[in-house]
C-alpha cells in the first residue's frame, strides 16, 4: 500500500474491537453518538475518569453523563426510577435524552462529582451501541471538546481538538442531531428539563404531560446551566433578533451572518453562511458551521435568535452561551 501514516496523527477508525480494547486497558476513547462526540472512559476506573477531566480541562465539580446499552443496564445503576422516567426512557431510548436519577452506591462519586444522582442515557448510534454491548461496564462521556469550547460533530473535529490525548477515535461519521441531549430531572416524580436539547420540550410533554423548565436553583446544586459561558467559538458572536440592524450598525472587519429561514437580501451572499430552514436543520448544522468559521478567521459572527419553539429553544440556549465573553 502506498498510504503513509503520519506519526502525529491520532489513532482513528471504525473498529469497535479496538475501541473496546483501549477502554478495557483504562484508556480514553472518543465515541460517536447521535448528538455530539463524547470522550469516554470506564466509570469504574478512577484513572480513566480523572484523565477525561484533565484532557477537557473540566472543573471536577461538573458531573459526567453515563452511557449505557439499554434500560436494563440503567436500572442496575439507580435506586429508583419514577414512572415518568420509565415512560420517557421507553419513548426515547436509544436517543438524545439524559435522565437524572438517584444513584446506587456502586456508581462511583468520581463520575457524579460527589452527587447522589447520576445522569444516564442510551445513545442512538450503531457503533457506540455495539461498543456498549461488547463491554461489561458503562461509559462516562462528556462532549469531546475542551471546557467551554464547541462540541465536535465529526471525528476530524475531535482529532483537531483532542486527538493526541485520546487512545482511539471511533469514527462514526457526522452526528445526526448535532446538538447535545435534553437533560431531565425529577422532583416529586415530575419531569423538569435541566438542559434543552435534541428532544424538544413539546415531545417530552406528549409523553409525560408536563415538563417544568429550569427555574432559579440554589447555588449549591449542580446543574447544566451553571456555567454561563459554554459552547463558545473563539470568534466573537453577536446574537440578535434583528440581523439587518446588527449588520448595518455592528459589522466590522470580516463579519459573517448566520442565515436562518432564508438568505438575507440586505447583505452580500458571500458574507452569509446558510444554517437551515427549520430549527432542526439549524441544530444539525450549527456546531459544524461554528467550527468552520473559527478556522476561517472572522472578526465577528452575527447570529439570529430563533423562535422559542421546538428545537429553537436548544439552539437559542447554545447561541446565548456562545455569545458570552465572560
Ligand atoms: O448529548 C450529550 O448529552 C453528550 C453526548 C456525548 O452524550 N454529552 C454531553 O455531556 O453533553 P457534557 O458533559 O458535555 O454535558 C453534560 C451535562 C453537564 O452540564 C453536567 O453538569 C450535567 O450534564 N450533568 C451530568 N450529571 C448530572 C447530575 N447528576 N445532575 C445534574 N446535572 C448533571
Ligand atoms: Mg459539553
């Protein structure tokens, strides 16, 4: 074969067996899911989990989501599953839904940042499902990006950000949903959305009737919204309801507009990047476009706020956090 391997390139491929081997040896593997790529390790291996925090530069107070092969394996890790959680799991697993549930003792505190709850989900990706079924331990996996940067939706983006630090990158192609899972917790049996994500609130309500949104929480309770800056590109991003006025008054240097619904008639086509016609299309493309724009080197990204319905909520949440500089 003529293909020459560059030494610096991280090990990357489609081998579930290789991924399993690295994980059994206590290594860290980037895994594809339907939402974004995760950085995975054996939940029972303290060294592997510490490595995940170190590679991501993530504060040790921020718990990891545990990925399991199915409902049965989920049950083994929790003391209780409220009926609403059971209904949601049956409706959406495998899929982009994370349930926060009271953990059994055997779930180590190093995965949950010392909390007595654990976030669980069954990811909907054929390679990762096969991997989870092969292993006899669950996988803790946060998104495979450095803390506060944009989550990766391709193996190539993982390789650029963290490649050399992972034992293996399992390449499962481009992530289908493109935005993280919806996180749901339960209070007195009632579902409450902690992080809007790839399953819209409307779909959750159809299954369990009501779904509270994250209200104001005491500072000592850990929750996904506690870090205001998150999901941020290096390029400054301005989020606005009025893209035309922002373009006319705020554009500077090389400015690019994110186009939603239609291309804008008031700006040259070359200054626009198409996001999509629907919130679901935008969710699928958003991180990919932000990764590309960061590489191309713009001075400013102007982004439209989407209507607060369907996946628009999750997209707006990410854009709001991307717009923060503090
Ligand atoms: O789609 C996803 O959820 C992706 C893929 C890889 O599964 N994962 C992901 O993980 O987005 P991460 O770590 O980037 O975000 C998980 C969020 C964090 O904000 C964390 O605070 C919250 O979930 N979380 C995890 N366990 C929790 C718990 N027990 N209680 C409250 N929040 C929890
Ligand atoms: Mg993340």
